[in-house]
């Protein structure tokens, strides 16, 4: 955030310090700070107001400002450094600020998402695939049930022999043990 504030202040002060020029025909040329930079400065002002308060809302507001700056609605500085790939443009400085902010404030952003209930939605989207451990447990349970179906015709004596010998796969032994306990 400090980098964005420094860029914004430098942009505003450098334009304000430029002297007005007079053209040959007598017209006066005055330099003005663009509205998008003023909006960026206003947004940073609100972020600064939120910093001392308990909570991490300043972090999410700054994240929103950085995302808005990518759309050119607001700016923090008058000079942009972009890399172009055809029609696709990549703003190096803004992307660096965004990555730096998210990296340094990941916990506070997670906390805000948790408070707003967004983390549940994100978990539902990204964690809908079961973990491998859960899959293994379910697969083992299916195998046990399959052996239970096969062993239903066996006598308790045969089931006890399967458990005692422990020669079959663990799922088969568990299935025989469960049938004995019923």
C-alpha cells in the first residue's frame, strides 16, 4: 500500500509543480492531474482511514482498488509499464503490486472472505473433489460391504476361521468380523 501511496503522491505533486506555459498565440497551458489519479488517491485515503481500526477490511478495500486499477477506472501513477502480447496487455507495476499485496496479506484476505461467507463458496467450488484419504476410506468400505454380501451364506464357524486365520485381504477379514458381531 505504501508503494501505491508513494506513486500517487509523486504523480500529483509532479503535475502540480509544473509551471503553466504560454503558447505563441497567447494561450495558457496549465497541467492538471487526471480524474483517475484523483479517484485512486481518494480510494487510498479511505484505505488509510481503515488501517488503524481492528479488522482487515483495509486489505480487501486495497485489493478492490488494485483490481479497479487494472481496468483503468482508477490510477495510482501517470506512467504505466505494460507488456503486450498482441491485443493482450499486461501492466507490470500493477500486477506486481497486486501479487505483493495478496502475498503479504493472505491471512487477512482469508479472514474477510470468512466473515463475508465467501470462503464457503470458494471451498464448495475448489474442494468439491474429495481428498484421496476420503476416497480410500469409501473404497475400503465398498470392498467390506462386497465381502459381507459374499459371506452371508457362510456359517459362524467359517466366519470365525476367516477372522482367526487372517489369511485373506483385510477387507474380507473385517467383513467376516462384522458379520460375526451381528
